[in-house]
């Protein structure tokens, strides 16, 4: 999707971007850093390298645990994964975590661009629970769709552009905590990166995992400490939520119930997941996993239903991304609990890669959706 935030956040592009044809997308999650390097060849995006590094151990915790590290430590982690994955370019783009941003959907009168510049900061004050001086604001008018066609209707278009008298516009307002942005900028500076832009992670994911599909779709991103749910229609985010449960909750509960270390619990979680097993350990892992997931699925259902009621539309598809969805049996459980077609995000399908990697990349895809989406946009910028 077009990035709504290039007005402010895309201003860092330097004049050196053309020097290298390779770009790297950097996704600094709470538990892992992921990088994907792409280059352009014959008009296609080609995968050069990718990799991830657990942040837990840097914070004195286990692999898979959530962290809150200083810019210096994160910068070191980025340098480490660059070395390990053999990243060779400084042309980069960095994800802004959804948790570092506040996204509001606001209805305001249609106005010309100039008036919007004035009215949006005033409107934003009503929705943003922190002082405006602490955030960087950006916004995007969500086109309204004519239900009979797949296009933005002509009357809508002209009202958006001409600021004509049409009543209301839905506007997506994003407020990014300055502190979060500053930290990411420091990480870039400390690694001498040429960060072309910073983008809220959901927008990167939409770019890498959505096709031409127009149906309302839920993007389901389960990380370590939280699960992020967004509803996207025609490539445009329509609603976004954070649930304070993630895959780490499963690990911690396993560790407590079985009296094993967190790292052993992490191993057991990955080994058994929700799969049926004869062993006592396996049963406990499956039970704990399903208890945590039940809560997440019930929240997801609530969000789906609210959306369906509000817009009188069915959300018929769910795309799974994030490390947490790699749990064995996750997709089947999601299918059972959510009334929609459930698919794993397959972002590597958008890039060219050696055939022998096909299966590996399909499996790793959900974890790298954000990093690939960033790299794809950064490549476009080099055109
Ligand atoms: N194969 C697997 N089976 C089960 N869980 C897994 C597997 N691989 C990774 N995880 C879990 O996924 C979590 C990490 O997911 P992810 O990499 O999406 O997190 P993140 O991007 O750092 O988090 P966030 O986006 O919430 O900040 C960890 O808790 C880890 O234990
Ligand atoms: Mg993540």
C-alpha cells in the first residue's frame, strides 16, 4: 500500500541512495531483530540475504523473551545480525513498532489539504492521550468505497482533491512517540545507516503479504509479549488493536507449571505446541498453549464481530504473521476458532530466491513479513 507517512518520515533520504542497488529492511521487534536484504534485477526484487537475532540474551534473558534495550544495545544487535547475515548495504528502512504509535480513525469534514494541516493536530488532541509535543503526527484520508465497484467513486475522488462540499472524511491519524522515533534514528546513526524512511510495521506487512485481494482481511501478528490485530480492506488499514498476550505467555506458563527453566520451556513449546502427544509434558504444553490462545482468539473474534457489525461486511480472511503463529497446530486452532479462511503470510513469494530455499522461506515467511515489506519499498525508492 502507499505509505501514508512519507510526508514527515521519508524526509531523511540522502542523495547517495543510488550508489548501491541493494537495500535492507530492519524490523526491531521486542524479542527479535530481523533483517532482509534485497536487490533489484531485471525489474524484480531478488533476495540476497536474511537473518534474525534474539534480543533476550542481550538483556540477560532467554531467547524469545521481550526486552526493552537502550539504543546502544539495539544498535549493537543490528551490527551483529548484519555481520552474521552478511548484510552488505547501508541503504535501509526501519520499522516503527505498532506499540510505539497511536493510531486513531477520526471522522472530520472534508477539507482541502491546507486546512487539514491545521485541523488535524487540533482533532488529534481529542484522541491522543499524551501531549501533542511528545509525538510526531501524520495522517491519511481513507478513501470511501462505492460498494458496487472496486474503485474509489469519482465523486469521492473529486471531493477529496477539490475539497468540495461532501460531508465527512475518515482520516487515519498516526501519532508516533518522539522517543521511539529518536531511538530508531540513533540506531541508524550508530550503524551509519542511510535510513530512507521509518514506517509503522503494519504498513510494511500489508505491502509484503497482500496480493490484489480486496476482501476485508485480518492481519494477525503474534509476537513475544503481544498480539497485534489489524483489519485491512483493499490494502488500507481500517482498524488496529493490541492484545497484551503473546507467545512468551505460553513459555512462562510452561516454565511455572512444569518447574523448568524458561529456556527449557521455550524448547518444549516449540517441540510440542498444540499437537496431540502421549507424553505428560506434551499434554501440559498443549493445554497451556490452548488456554493462552483461547483468550487471544476470543479477543480477535470480538474485534472481527465489531467490525462486521459496524460496516455490515464479512471479514473472510485471516493472515497469520509473527513468530508466535509458528507454534505447531496454530493454523488449525485458528481455523477452528475464527470463522474465516486462515493463511500464513508468505512474503518471500514477492521476491526471487533460489528454488532449493522455497520450503524454508515459506516456513520463515511469517517472521520476516515486516522486514521484507520495508525492503520492497526501499527498493522502489531507488528507481
Ligand atoms: N517455531 C516456533 N514455535 C512456537 N513459538 C515460536 C516459534 N518461533 C518463534 N516463536 C515465538 O515467537 C515469539 C517471537 O515472535 P516475533 O519474532 O514475531 O516477535 P517480535 O517481532 O520480536 O515481537 P513484537 O513484534 O511483538 O515486538 C517468541 O516468543 C518465540 O518464542
Ligand atoms: Mg514483530
